[in-house]
């Protein structure tokens, strides 16, 4: 079905469990992850069914930790026609890793995914969009690893992520070591001099659906947008973690209405994989990492 706008957007899913999120990292030790009840397979299956009902293929940025323990799930996603991309291994924020640690875990995660599907992984997205001015060196490593595109840079001002003055539309980055990588930044709506984050996730749950729809339509008049969501965001029965008030608000706000909103979104807009959108994008802007920093 082609909707009123023929522009096709990127639908992306960051495949991680509820206990992986950065907001809970100070109350859940990574060493305890294996002992926690996982919901990721069930939630991802539900997400796949929602997409199948709308006849949409999407890009699944899969955490290496999840892929390593759920190889059959990765194969099922791939065999259903979706794009497999990399979400790192441990979900540790990049700017809290050494360059050596980031390089090793990124290569590990990429190798796990490629071994499962037997195909090269082209796309990467950092945990909590943690490629910032403090961690632009990560782009060199992504280039060296053979990634063709990244979707980690959020052109907003935020306490945990963002490069506020970075381009808002897909562009090309030339890294310090001479690699070239396409960047599909998380979508924002320009309001005066402010970039309002609207790309999905907690923002999709926070804003009324009509507002999100209006904002996406405004972008679609000229350009495609990228939408992101996590499987745990449609899980009303996930365990409630005792964390700070702001962390609990960001994680649980409007989870009970998220699936219904997703269904509306898939009816109101056209979507495909990020790889497909970038393959036809007219990218005219090229920047260096020095310019981003």
C-alpha cells in the first residue's frame, strides 16, 4: 500500500532487552544479565509480526550480546527479509570505553552477526547514540571494520548524547584515517533555532501521536526520516526496575500505548530498510570528523 506521500522512510529496531538500557546501568550489573529473565525473543517476535501485518521490512540493529545467545532469532529476522545491522556488543556507552575496548567489542559483534547470516554487515548504531564530540574516534574504527553507514549521531542537545550542530539529513563523513562512511542521523524537526528530537523511542511515547505524525509529515515534504524503536517498548509486562525517577520516566512512559501508535504509524507512512533508503538518497553534504568536533 502506498500512502498519500510516496516518500519512503527508514524503520529501525534496536534489538536489546529491558535490562540492557543505559538508564539502568548504574543499578543493574552486566555480570548479572544472564541471570535475569529475558523478554527479547518474545518482544522481537511481536515486533516482527507488527511489521509483517503492515508488509514492511526494517533494519534490526542487534546487540552482539543478544545475537550470541539467540542465533535462531537473528536467522529468523534475516530470513524474513529484514536487514541485519550492528548495535555493538555490550551496550556500553562509547565515550566510556577505551579505543581498544571499543574496537575489540565492535569487531566481535560484527563477526557474530556475519557468522550467523553469512553476509557482510553494512550498518552500525551506537548504544544510546554515544558517538559524540568526545568519541568521534569511533568513526575511524567503524571505517576500518568495513561498515558502510552509521546511524549514531543525534543533532540535538542532550545530557547523554548528541552533536547539536551536526547535519540533520544524511551526509558523508571522511574520518581522520581517510575512510568514508555515510551517516543517517536521527531525525529532528527544526523549530526556529532548535532541533526537536522526534525520531522515535521515548520521544514517540512522550509526544501525542498527532504531534509525531505532523512532524514526520513536515520532514516528508522534502526528505525521508529515520524512525527507531526497541522491542521492550511494546512490553507492558516487563519487570519494573528500581532506578531514578527520570530513568523510570524515560523508560516506562506510555509503554501501554506504544504498540497501538506503531500500528498507526505504519499505516500513515511508507517504510523500508535503512540500507534501501540510503541506496537512493541524494547525499550532497560531506564533512570531516574535524568539522563535527
